[in-house]
């Protein structure tokens, strides 16, 4: 409910569409709209019923590309779901060059005009060089490396054309693992609560539920562009920091 309320509030400033991706039996399900979330009854219904171990939700403020369903986040290819908070300013200057780096077998799936979708397929291109995209069990180090290469490529390309530093706060998941970058736009992480409201009844209560992890293992891993209401403890990530969590609920950190 806290996440639903936060997204509804954000939609007042980000009225250009929304999307929610969640996983059922290992397969991603994606619901998107070009309507403002605060005025969309479908958003209210979806946010109230979605239950999944992995969920990616996005509220869009259009900077590149028209307001349409095809331009709304998250984007999906096979098992992979991708959301971007940021902008490549004057993207048209580098769009053709960037898209030329996307593998031909992936390029035809770029349907919209956004910088975000093109960046997603560049990420998939890098990942496909070391992993089979449709295989379960892709290594989290491969994913973090592909995301790092993507950010570095887009940044270098923009700099070479004299464009401002791109804003590339990104989240990508295949339902089993999740990797995210903070690069130019705020990103917060929560892995434990001040005190779990269900601590007296939960059979799975662990030390890591209410304290920072000592081993890297966590019981939940939440990322948000702003701290959400509730019992969770939030930590702001540093600019240039990559973080991840795998199917074992082991957490990772990298630097760009």
C-alpha cells in the first residue's frame, strides 16, 4: 500500500504513463498504460492485486518519445524486464550510432522512440555476448558487467558529441536476479525494517529482517527513487554505484 500511495503521488509530476511487471512461475507479466496513474482505474486495480517475489513498477515523465503505451516502461524481452529513470538529453544526436551497436537479432524488437528502450537493447546485446538470454540461471556478474558496459558506452558516446552527462539510473531483472545502477538520478535501497510489524507471528523472522546484513544475505531487497512510507530503513546509494541481489537473496555491490 505504501508503494501504491508513493506511485500515485509521483504520478502528479509524472503523468505520461505507467507500467508494472511481475513474475508468475518464472515468466514476466507486463501491464502498461499511457494514462496518468493517479487517474487510471487499471492502475488502482493492478497495484492492489499484484503479488510476486519480483516486481518492477515505473511512473513515466516523458522526455524522449511521445506519450504512448509502446513508450511506457518497463520494457520486456523474453525473461528480461528493464526500467530507466533518467534521460539522454538530445538523444536524436546519438540515436543512430547507438542503435547501430545493437545486435541485428535484437534491433528489430525496438518498437518505440525512447532512449530507454534503445539502451535496454544495447544492454541485451552486451549480455548476449557472454550468456544465452533465454536461459535461466544467468550469472549476476555477467549482468552487472553488461550494465556497466552499457552505461559507459552511452556516456562516452554523449561526451564525444558534446552532450550533457546522461542520467542512467537503471533497473534490470530476469525474475531470479536484479541489478540496478544509480547514475545521475537518486536511488534508495532497503534490506531491513526498524521493527517488523509481524515479528511476533512470522515463522521466518531472522536477524537480517531488522538489522543490516553481516553476511550479504537479506530477507528483502527493495529499490526506489524515493524512500517509501512504512517500517523499512532506507539508504541512499552513491552516484556511480551498482547493486544487485540474486535468487539466494545474496546482495552485491560494484562501482562503475
